[in-house]
C-alpha cells in the first residue's frame, strides 16, 4: 500500500513538473493576449469572443479527444501530441502581424490543450486510490499555478526590459521545450499509469447517471459567469490603471493565490465533499463587481478572489469527475464534462465581452447571478456525490 502511494505521488509530481513548465508558457501568454490584441487593433468584443472561442475549442473538443483516448487506449500518444500543439503555438505569437493571425494562434493553443487534457487527466486519476482525489488534483493544480505565476513574471520582466510583446512571446519557447522534454521522460518512466489503480480493470461500461448531469449543469453556471483573464487585462489596459508591465504581474499574483487555494480546497474536498464548490461559487460571484466597477485597489482585490475561485475550480471540479465516472470511461467523462463546461464558458465570455462595450454594471450583474445559480444545483447533487466519493475511496 505504501509503495503504491509513493509511486502515485511521484507520478503526480512528475506530471506536475510538466504542467509547471507548460503553464509558464501558455499562462504567461494568456496574461498579455488581451492588451496584445488591443495593440493589434481588436475591440473588447473581439477579445471576449476570441477568449470565449478559445475556451469553447479548448473544452468542447475534449469530448472527441476523451472518446478517442478511451477507445484506442493511446493515452500517452494523444497527450504528447496535444502538448506539442498547445505549447508551440505560443512562441509563434511573436510572429503574428495582425489580430486575425494572433487570434488563430490563441485558438490553436486551446485546441492542443483540448486534445491532451482528457487523456492526461484520466492517467492522473489513476493515482487517486493511493493519495485521494482531492489531494491528487490539488497538488497537480498547485504545481500548475507555480508555473502560471512564474511565467507572467518572466513576461513582465521582458516587457520592462524590451518594451515589446513580441519578445515576451518569443522567450516562452524555453519553458515549452522543457515541458516537452519532461513529458517524454514521464512516458518512459510510467508507461502504464493505470497499474496504480488496481480496481481499474473492474470498471464497467456504465451510463453516466443523473447526478453527473446535475453536477454538469451546476458547473456550467459557474463557467457562464466566470470571466476570462484577457477581458480583465483588456480593462486594465484601456482604463489606464496599470502600465503594461504590471498587467502580467497582477495575473502572476492571482496564480499564486490559485496555487494555495488548490491545495486547501483539494484537501477540504477529501474531507467535506461538494460543499467546497458551493463556497467557491459564492466567493467568485463578487469578482466581476470588484474588477470592473472599482478602482485599482478593488481590481487587484477582485483578481485575488478570482484566483481563489480558480484554484477551487481546477482542483475540486476534476476530482469530483474522477469519483463519479467509471474508471474505463474516465477520459470520455472528462471530455463530456469539459464540452459542456466550455460551451457555457464561450457563451459567458462572448456575452461579457459585449456587455463590457455597453454596460459594466450589466457585466457584473450577469457574472454574479450566473454563478449564484449554481449553488442550489450543487446542493441538490451533494448527497449523491459524497456517497459516491466515500464508496470509491
């Protein structure tokens, strides 16, 4: 038992290192794509639509990727392919000459993430019996966000030094290559991650139960009202609150909060269950008001609260899916779940981008109301989710 736990821990740690370098790459890019698109001539509506479309592609195509992963069993091949597209699209942004080309590369980066995420999360979920679902995804998300915090700081330094967004994107080729190198090493060291979960082969091809769909509906409301960072960065740019070099620093701080939040909420989920997502929804409902309706200090406070909510989302939401989906269909479950999540995120991002051009108060009301609507749905599914979590632990 101890040997299995140790092996599971090292596997999660290794995938965490990959995510650390990967997040350094694309989260650093994400911290400046909003103002970069603005410089290239895009409007707030374009920024909102591009960000939302990227998330739609990044989440929607996970359904196909998940089904293919489960049917072929080629989890590592699909993961490596997705990471390659995901990461190499970022430094290519340095060569974009207009917002149309930049938008295509932003969407391509999300496409690569869509391809690799269900397969990677399915492999990661096999460590849950040794460590606990919340701890697995909490630790992984925390390492994610160490990279997500470091990357924007690197870009901020480049902007302060060179004053050029193109240089900022170009230097991100370094962590991209490091992530791919560690990924290949992980494939060699852990060729069959499913062996860490003895009950894997006992999984049955069961249908997704009603509670899965209730839970998906709840998370969809969260996604509908959760604004993406490019829109917040766009607001920082056009409002004149911060110089360009400080915009990625704000994002880095939010990612640091995200990392700590993921560890705390992941452990809380293993002890308290779905209740932690209800708390997250209430906290994140106020983010848009702070970010878009206040001055610089309120904006920073709102982004820190945004980081708390993001950490809970990225750790606990994935942990719940691991606990309620049969093991042999886990990649499909992640893909199906993320397709619904991404559709809601796209609709919400596009709506908030258009609302930004018309009414900041309307944007804040839309964001808060949508997320609060998730609370009764989380409550309705909590008993069944907690029961499944205890039975499968």
